[in-house]
């Protein structure tokens, strides 16, 4: 499979956007901060599509895994991935993938609804990953973990998902207008 230079640039750009948005965070007493990561990850999927959006998040995770401080709170390294927020970070992969699924043959209202529903499924998968790892590390049951590190974030994450979708669609329209106008 041949990858275009523009696709590599977009994958790297959105990995960088995710790293920057990860730093916009508010710490919490239980160790899982409120951040704009979910927005950034959903934006990657919605703008780049399933393959490139997922690739962008994998690049983001790999950059962080080697120690570059791209995760929330300027953390990096395997300790961050194996810590209390690591499950959420790994959950970003299915989140980007699910946000990136296209429904091209459907008309706009149905396509939008399906893309938002699929993205919501990605949010839930991400939260399952995060709550499971948190439960394992904290020695608590999954229900308690879900109530502690997932439920308080769900409204923010669903709102982030919708904002990312709207932002991605507006950005795609602007890019189309710009590229068509400059031919």
C-alpha cells in the first residue's frame, strides 16, 4: 500500500494536535484529569477517516510510549501507558476508528446520525478500556471504577464528540472550498 506525502503530514499533524489538546486539562483527586483528548481523538477520526485517524492516534501513543511527554500533564513513557489513565489512552484507538467510519451512500441526516452513534460507541469502548485498567490498578471492582472514572466524564465526552464532528465537517468543507477554488 502506497501512502501519499500529504497523508503522512496529516497523520503527524493530527497526532500533534492530540498532544497539544492533551495538555489542556484539569487534574482530579482520583488521577484521571478532565482534558480535551476525547475531542482531539474524535476530531482525528471524523476529519481523517478510520484508517488515517487511527494511524494518527497510534503515532501519538507510540511517541508517548518512547518517553516524549505528549500525554496529559506532560507525561510520557510506558509508566503513563501502564498507569491509571493508560486504559483510556489505549481506548483512543477504537474511538478514532469508530469515529472515522464513513456512511457515504446514506443521505446527510442519516449519515450524520450514524456517524455520531458510531462515535458514541467509540466513547463507550474507550471508557470500558479506561475503567478496566483503573479497576485493575486500584484493586476495585469494575462498577466502582466505572462510577469513579467514567460516569463523571460521559456528558463532557459526548459533547466533545458532537463538537468534534461539527468541527471536522466545517474544516472539511473549508478545505474542499479552498482546494476547488485554487485549481
